[in-house]
């Protein structure tokens, strides 16, 4: 899809968190329909999340996705790389077009080794210079909930303690390694206050 010439001349919005899906989830959204919606809303650039099916967690899939999107649209797209089980591939992902890692989900952190994995991910991301997008909820606290897991109990399953514990942990990791981090889906004013009080306005947003 060609970008209409008028969009090349006018200023517009940037959305750093979109889900164009594609691949096996293209019935929900794809690069063409997502681009059309973005342009209709005045957006000229987006950052596309990697939780497609299959998720973008290998360099091969990242290359395939970028090639496919380049055929479908001229809209400026930053492609994010799914949190890999082995953080050592982040350099290859960056070289091959990944703009950031994430959003890193609490379920992934738990599956890959908890705090030990998260520390290794932050250390390697800082070393190679790739930002991390965090869906900030503590997986251990989430798993402590033993009640119903339907949508009506979402605010209990993923309650304030889970968010605040994660924000506190991420601030410590940013202090330790200087990793560039963007926290997404924050819901609590206390989380914003904690970030502001940390004085980490540059590497942490």
C-alpha cells in the first residue's frame, strides 16, 4: 500500500504500541487494515508488537515479518522483538531490524526463570543498546491468586501489588544496568510517582 502524498507533507501522530497481528492472526488485523486505520486517525508512524502467531522470537521470523510488511505498506513501522528465552540473540535481532524487545509479559518472565531471567535480559539489552518494553506485573504475585480466573476477576488476579512490585524491580534493574525501558499498561498513580521519584527520566519512561 502506497502512503498518500499528503501524509508525507503533514505532521502526524506516532503510536508506539499497536498490534497489526498478521500471520495466523491476520483475521483480527494485518499490516494493510492496520495501516489504513492508522492513517485515518492521523498517525504516520507506529511500533508493532511481536505477539503474533507464531510470536516474533527468532531472527528468521523477524526478517520474514519485516519483508512482508514492507510489501504491504509504506507507513513507517518500528518492529519489536518478542522476549527470547536466550537473551544472547538480542544483538542479532537488533542488527536485523528489531527496534525494541517486548512487550515482555509476566508469563514469559516466569516461564524463563523469573528474576534471574529478567536480570540477564536487562543486562544484555543494555550491552547491545536495545530498549525493553515491559508489561509490568509481578508473575509470582499473580500466581499467588487461587480464585476464579475469568475476566470479572481480572482486577483481583492482577491487582495493585503485582504492578507496584514489578515497577520497583524494574527501577532497580535500570539503576543497575542503565537499560532503556518503557513501561506499558500502567494503571496506578503510585507507579507514576515511584518512577518520578526514581529520577530515571532518561532511560525509563
